């Protein structure tokens, strides 16, 4: 165990993250990068960007609360040290996505109101399920919920968003690429550390599987709300019209050209990708994936 | 990494607090002294072979340091949940990683000194007072007492560590000295946060001072015991011991708690 945890040490983290891919960045992107004028000037696109970014802030606040809450109940010093690095990663994500809200014109005094107004209630419920386990100092369930389910979801969502934004909004795409590198490390820790603990505490399996099912349901419900709403359909249409300055650049992710796909198609490919990844990861740590019921849009 | 603000002192008070508590600010602060290290010390510092009794005393000392740093790691991470605002949460996240780094470098130093299982050694050899102090600090964190826990951790514990590490670094072997001097840079930042946070909150509500004075009274004996235990371990003669009292009292005096 000591050997594999060396790859998750603070020494390793310092070399690869702050002294690695974050060098010469400012709030996770290039110091001179800015939001595209189109996003800042078009009220529909700006509003959509704010709404999307609020969900990222909500998710990252949950991840910060969760990873910091797990430090005190980790069973050994190397796990505590890894979770310390994850705590700061998540705090950085809160900071850079909050900064994006400011960059999009949200006033500092309005920040909490904007977050309260736009936070998706299903995402909030998703977070509450996880934080309940953390409050009970349940390390195994907490790490599965945080590092496998939440981070697994974030990893795929960020990857998809990074692909979509690479051409029209490099600033946001760069912000996302640093967080993707962090999430990859967090998911790796979850998978590697938890397998042995699940074998040690097999009696915890049913409860953890139930948590995964509940969290998956609220994750899918969040996607359903976002992708099936009329506002989303209109925004996508509007963005395509505004951005259509010739042949649009392809943004292919998981075999789908996101620049041309309808919102329902994007929802389907995102949900399928995440659920398949859950299935594979849970299998590797000895848990059986539980299929959630299909949520209806709000 | 280049910081977004050139002169933080030119900022309005609220913006100043947001800036100095940010990840960006932490990053700029640490990059000068954490770049290119191997587990907390420079790679080009030569280790010296210690005499057996000196090595044994250093092992015992590092075991107590590891407990103090673990206390700080658990307390700073635990405090994030009850921090009154986002800026304090972000600062405590930077402190969490600092404290985690300190735990890691202390355990690694034990390994460099030939201890095969540093965690077991820490359990076995850390001083009793530092273990009790850890319990007391975590009690305050678990009771969700923000002011009291910040006082216990960022003022009492960190001031004690600062004084002890500084005294130890003067006479330590080259690797331990280098490692401690870099830890001290972090501790200074943590003490600054504690003092500023509590000072601001006391100005908002003077009644907080009464509760903090009671916590100070409760902790005083234990902090001093832990300090004396540490000084015994590092072999500082009583006549040469720096006055923890002076550093500690200067801080509590600034907070009006004497």
C-alpha cells in the first residue's frame, strides 16, 4: 500500500500540479486569456454561461466540503496527505469557477444570490447524499461517493465541456483542462485505495451501492433538467446562429460531433459515458453497479 | 505562476482579504521556497551521521512534531466545514495542504533516519502532552467552535511550533534544519491568518474576547507543558530556552486576551 500511495504523495502533487501543469497559469488559464466578446455581449449566451458555471461552483463546493471532511477520518497518514492535496485542488476549482462568474460580469456582492438562483436542485440533492456520509465520518462510503461517483461525473462533464469550448472559448477550455488533470488523480486514488477497504468491510457494500444508485439518479435528473429545458434548446439554437461564421469546427467527443448534436443526443452520450465508467470503476473496486430509475425533466 | 494582483496593499479591505486568502496568493508565496525540494529539504544538502543517542533523541522529537502536525492537518481540514466565508475556507484549504506536507516531511525524515515504520514509531514515542493537546484542539473543532478552534490551532499550537522549530533549527543537523526553516515559513502565514481573523471578529463583537480568554486559560498549562516537553527532547538547557511566553503573550496581548 505504501508504494502505491507514493504516487499520491504531496511531494508528487507539488511536482506534477503546482510546479507542473499550473505553471504560468492564472486562475487556471493563460494570464491574458479572456472570455470571448460574443459571450460577454450577448445576454442569452452570457446567461447560459453563468448558469453552467454556477453548477460547477456548486459541485466543487460539495467536493471541497467532502474531501476536507474526509481528512480526519482517513485510516493512515498517506491517505490523509492525499486528501489534503485534494482539498486544495477542490478549493482551487471553487476559486477558478467563481472567478469565471466574476469574469462573466457577476458582481461580488451578488455572488451568493446568483448561485442560489441558478443552482440545480437535483445537483444540490446529489451533494446532500454524499455530505451525509461525510458528516457520519464514513470514510469508505465518502471516498466512493466523492472520488468515484462525484469525481467520475465531473471528469466526463469537464472533458465534454472542454471539447465543446476548445475552439470557441480557449480560455474556458484551458480552465477546464487543469481541473480534468486533477480529477484524473482523484479518481485514481478512489479506485486504488478503496478496493482493499471494501474487501476489509464487505458489510458496507449494500449501503454504498444504494448511495451510488441515489447519487446516479440525481445526477441524471440534473442532466435531464439542463438538456431538456426549453431555455437550453433555445440557447443551443441561438449559439449556433451566432457562431455560424462558415464551416463550424467539429467538436467530437465519444464519437458524437457536439457542435451539431441536439441537446437530447448530448444528454444521452454524456449519461451513457458516465454510467459505463461508473460500472467499470465500481467493478474494479468490488462493487456492483446499481441502475437508477430514469428521471423526468423538471 | 504569475499573480493577478501586483500590490495587495492597494486593494480595498474586502478585496485584500479575498486576495491574501486565495490559492493564487498561496501559490506565489510558496513557490520561492518549495521549488525543487525532495520531501521538504534541498536535494543538495548532505546528511550527516548522528551519534546513536542524538539520532534517538531526534527520532523522538520528530515523532512529537508529527503528532502536532497531524493535529494541525485534522483541525485545519475540519475547520473548513464551519468557516464563516469562502475566503476562510480557501485559506484553510491551503493550510490543510501545508500541514499535510509537514506530516509527510516529518515521516519521511524518520524514514531517512532508518525508522522502518514511521507511523508506528510516532504512536509509540510521541510525547504525552502533544497527544493531549491534539485531542483538545480536535474537541473544539468537533464542537464547531470557530473562534476557539482557530485560537487553539492558529494561535496557540502554531506559535508553539514556531518557537520550538526556530530554536531547534539553530542546532539541528543540516537536513533537519533546512526542512524546519521551510516549515517555519508556512507557520508564519498560519499565525498571521489566525491573528487577523480573530482580531477582526473581536472588533465585530467584543463578547468573543471573553470566550477566547477562557479558552486561553484552559489551554495555557497544556501548551506550556508541551513546549517544555519539546525543549527537553531537543536538549535545550533551561537557561537558554526561548520564552514561548514572550511570543505567545505578544500575540494574545494584540488580541486583548491577557
